[in-house]
C-alpha cells in the first residue's frame, strides 16, 4: 500500500489489516501491559521471537498457548 499523506499510518494499517494487527492493538494504554503481566515478559518476548504472525487475536492478545510451548530459533541463546 503506497503512502498517502492524507491518511494517518494507523488508519491505513487498520484498513489493511484490521484491529487485530499488533500496531493497532498496542495503541490503548494498559491493555497489552495487563495481558503481558498475566504470562510474564520473558514468555511474551520468546513468543515474539519465535512467532512472526503480526496479528494479536482479541481472545488471546499475546497469542500464547500453554499446550503449545514456544520453540526458540537456533540462533537465540
């Protein structure tokens, strides 16, 4: 999508990717922080490094599934 100076970047992202796109989801202060606190910062960072999907579903904003542990990339130590 080419840049349009008449449209704010966040509006463009919402139009293209919907509200579940990670940049759209972190705009409301406190929500993602509360979700991160539930599982821990280390777990969230590992998930970000191992999972390249930019969508954060509303029912599981961080996207962490306890039954499916994160496998870190081999370069991560």
